C-alpha cells in the first residue's frame, strides 16, 4: 500500500511505501475523516496523528464518503462528484459510475492522509520544508481575508507579486470596488430611476391623450346626433 501524506501547513505532499502487511491490516476498517495514531503504521510516524481523506484501489476506483462499505458499488453521479470528472458529460447529465465505499479494505492501493498533529521526528520531503503557494488570491474579498483588511484599506497594495526574469507580475484584482466603479453604479441606478420616472410620465401622457380623444369622439357623436335630429324636424315641417 502507498501512503500519500500531505501537510497543509507547509503545502507539501509526498508518497511513501508501506510494505508491512501487519501495518496494512491495522488500517483496515478505518473510515474517511477518521483520525488515527501514526505509531500503528511505523516507528518513524510515532507521535503523528493522521486523518484519512480518501484513497483508491488497484484499478483506480476512488473511495467516496457516505458509502458505508469496503466494496465497489455503481452509483448515479453528477458531474464533478468523486468518481465522475467535471469535464465529462453534459450540463445536468448524470451517469452511473463505479466507486468504492468510505471504509478502508485490504485491496486499497493508495491511501490519502493529512497530518493533523506533528510528531517528534521530521518526515523527509513533508515536514522539513515549505512549499508556498505559487499564486496568491485574486479576488478582492479573498485578499482582504488573507491580510485581515478593512473596507478602508487599499487592496491594490497587498496583491502578491511574483518575479519573472526581468520584472514582476501581479494578477488583475477581481470584484475590486474603486471610485470609478461606485460612480458607474450610481450612474446605472440613476438611469434606472430616470427610465422609471420617464415610463410613468409617458404612461400618464398616453392615458391623458386616450381620454382626450374619447371625450372628443363623444362630443362629435353628440353633435352629429343633434344635427340629424334638427334635420328630421326640418323635413317634417
């Protein structure tokens, strides 16, 4: 069995071989999201606390949370779910895929672990070095969250830049609120209000014109009736 161990604090990850069959048997029947002491695997993991985040069997079928079993099952999955890649299929399409249960079995070939508590000894390539993020956050809200900024601080001064040969590069900040964006927003709101008021005025003018034409037609019809009545009386006389 292979152990894919990751350390979120340093951003590092490395795969280790576990050849001891007894140690593998100690991992059987453990579940995803379960913590266990690293001492049951080997002495070099003494003091470490690991959490199981997933795994795969020898044929590559992944473990899925919520399936209480250590065997393989076929489920109807949405795109982007564990076992069904997002780029496959169409939007809204579901497909029946094979996945494994969340319980570790003896036929698991790769087990994904994260370090919850660090032990005494350093793990080579995992806890003895730092692997910082290559790119920083791009969205304005995420930059504020990273540096604990207030709404009065200028987010543009805290963008993480990276060096490229002769110069440095920085991402374009998304959802950045500046005086120009506020002005555009005020302009849009003012246009909406103006359209609303203009629509009301046009509606009132239209109904006023309709009522004026109706009253004019009524007067014309009355005048016509009176002329016809006078003409009939003149004929009688």
